[in-house]
C-alpha cells in the first residue's frame, strides 16, 4: 500500500503546510530554540515547492535564514 493511499489527507497542501509548520515550531520550542513562526512557514513553503533545483532551494533557504 502506497503512503499517500493510506493517508490521502497528506495530498492536501494546506493541511500538510499547517501540520509541518506546527510540528516544527512546537518541536523547536520544546528544545528552547526560538524561531519565528513566519520563518518556519517560509521554510515549509520552500520545502513544498516543486520543480526547483537543489541549488535554487539552497540559495532561497540561506536568504530566509539570514532574514533578508
């Protein structure tokens, strides 16, 4: 059985975005690593984008983390 067949709700991008953002934000808070929710949302959005090369993703991730 395919993972997405077993959990079809994960095909919903908005649900997946919310789930990943909340999971990362909560986990980091539990580890006393304060990162703004908006930065986490930007990173999750970047991770969910399709059709970008690893180089493009890497440069955008660096831009997000530097805050520019």
